[in-house]
C-alpha cells in the first residue's frame, strides 16, 4: 500500500489534486496534514493559545473529513494531522513515522504569498501573480507620469 503525506489548506483544491494522484485500482494510505489559515494579530490578541489550538484542530478535522468522505468508498485510508510549527519539521517527523512516504503539496496558492517549503533545500516558489500585478502597477504609474 502506497503512503502519501498530503499538505492541505483548502478541501476542494486538495480533492482535485488528490484525484489526479491517487490510483483508483490500488488502495492508498493518505496522511492529510491540515495547514489552518493564520489568524491575524488582532484576533490572536483576544484568544488564548488553547482556544487557538482547539480551533486549528477543529478546522483541520472538518477539512480532512470532507476530503476523506470523497475517497473512502474506493478503499483508501486517511489519517488526519494538524501542522504545528515549521512544515519542514513536520515533514521530517512524518517521514520518520511513515517510511517511504511521498510528499504532496496540495495547498491552494494564495495571492501575494509565497508558500512555506515542505522539504529541506526546497526553494519557495515565487508568486507570479503578485509580480505581474506589481509590473502592471509600475507601468500604469509610468504612463500616468508621462502624460
């Protein structure tokens, strides 16, 4: 049975990514690692660390359950985890626990945000959309200044 470590932050996007990666005829064990959205500093100032951890666990369980129910009839197994700390450390820990597991990044890319690397030595991918928007804004300013 093949084992996949899958990092997710959006259930619909991750389902689409998994549908292309999972073989229908061979059962797969998937370790779904939920990467909950970050709370901004204003919200995090008013809630305790225990409440934040409870919310992250609840969010991760709900997101992973949505994905698992889509693939469970096909015989795949799912294990839920919550990403706590740097993702490189989480990957090392999970690869030690699940030997020979492949790592899949099924996190939805966010605008103007470079994703955190999953493996040591992995470079953060540049966000092309924000770079293109920056170039368009600079061009617009130059055109307006020329007039």
